[in-house]
């Protein structure tokens, strides 16, 4: 039985310069048809969702759906899945979407964890990134969520922004720490192909920070958050005690999940699937039952499990992985012993995990798998 469900809503108000997610700007008619198709796919799979423990509505920007469409989707989820108190039910949002009405709607339909895409509080950086909110929108959003009784709040942040100074980073962290939140995802700015940022970089119109500056900033992020009561539990994720993301932990532990909606991925019985990513085709195929919209693709389960497992600061249980894959991890991947000698990895009570130095050089380690 599956325990995790991901629901994709691929619509955004505006496209951010760095974003390579599956998203688009669409008309209300297209959004309406999409929600109908999404609900149809949900109902088709409802029998596999009886034991669900986490539901995550991501995007795109699900919070940007008009109130009535959002309500239609949330109503259908509640009608078809038993959302008990134990279920972690999350939604991704942009700060300027979280009016008190939307916050109350979330809580009416049992959403108990909200992720807010903030990225930075600096107006110049927000403008460059193509974000549509400002600092007061973030404060209002968090207040509205608390007023609606939703206290499990994640903030997404980005460091090592183009031309970001150390002082600006510290200012961002200071603002984050003023918020009453339980979880923080803090990623460095990544140059992804097919983004505006990538084109600007290739035309020499922007430069990216060096690895040294990125490492310096990453260290500042870790130190500041840990000193202020956050547990650093995954390479880019921090939480207050007991507030790890249950949904994302399913991905990091390489456990099964079902994804519905265009372009979503699923992992079921060691097989990976993706859904049709063209939104119009997804809608047509789903509504007309034309095709099986899930397409299987090749995976490397051991490699994926090693990479995802090492993202967790607790690391990988060596016995478990040896038994599951019938391997001898430290023998089959001899380079791991070199990384241990160089203080990038450490053996700790049957687990292997990154040291602080290793966190800065994660890609070097991941490269051997
Ligand atoms: S709002 Fe999120 S999903 Fe939409 S373009 Fe920006 S980063 Fe991408």
C-alpha cells in the first residue's frame, strides 16, 4: 500500500529566471480543465491510497489557483482520501497568494503544513529572480496561516544569489529567524539549462558565485540556523524538533510514492514512472481514457538510494543497504574509504554520513555512484 501522494499543479503567475520545474502560465479555461483531469486521475487511483500518510500539492504554484478551483481540488482530495490527523497534508505557496481566505480554506480542508516560497527578502534580488512578492507579503502570509491554525510552516530560501554579498545573506537569515516557522529549505542558486538565468549566463550578462563563495555562504547558513535552534537534518533542510518533512523523507529514503498530474513522477515497487508532461495532452488523455498516462522508465535503485540516503545528515545504515542489495558497500565502493580518510565522510554507529567538510563537496562523493 502506498503511503505518499504527490499532486502536481503546473501553473504560475509569472516565470522565475532560475526555474526549471514543470510549469506554465495558463488561461482560466485550461486551469479548470486541468483540475477536472487531476480529480479524475485521483479517483482512478483512490483504492491504492487507503493507507496514505503524506499528501503534497506542489507545482508550479498551487496557491495561485482561484479560490473556487482550489476548493474543488481540496474537496475532491478530502472526499477520496481519508485525511486523518496523522496525515501530513502540505501545499506549496507563494507569499502574496496567502490571503486570510486562502489560509482558512487550507485549514478547512485539513492542510496542516504550508511551504512558502520566499527565496530572499532583498527587493533587488527578488526583482532579478522574477518573484512577485515583497517582505511584508511574507510576514502577512505567515500571520494569516497562524490565524487559520496552521503552525507547521516551511520557508524556501536561496543563497549564493547573483551578486549577493555576505552582508545581504546575513540580513536574509536575520529576517527568516524573526518568523514563527518550523522548517526551512535553504538551497544555493543553481544554473539550470533552459532557464532565463542560463541564457543570461551564456551571454556573459550575469556571473555565478565561485565554489569557494558558495561554500562560505553555505557554512554561514548552517551555523546561523543551528545556533538558533534548527536541526540540520538534510543537506539543504533544517527543522525545529519533530518537524522534519515526512513527505520529502519518503523521497530521501527511496520509498514508494504516487505522483498524479502532468509531468509528475512515481516510484512503485522499485519501478519509476512519469506522467505525460504536456498539459493539454495530459488533460485530453486523462479525460478521454486514451492512453495509460504513466510511462515506466529505467532506474538504478542502488545508486539512487545511496545518493538520496547520503543527503540525510544521519546518513546510510550500512548493514541495511548491504542486506537489501547483497553488496559490501565499503568493499564495492572503495573510494568511500578514501573519503573517510580525507574527512569528507565518517563511520558512525553503523551509519556512514557526511562531515561538515564533506557537505561542501557532496558532488565529489556522489560522483562515484
Ligand atoms: S513560482 Fe516556483 S514554480 Fe513558478 S516559476 Fe517561480 S520557482 Fe518556478
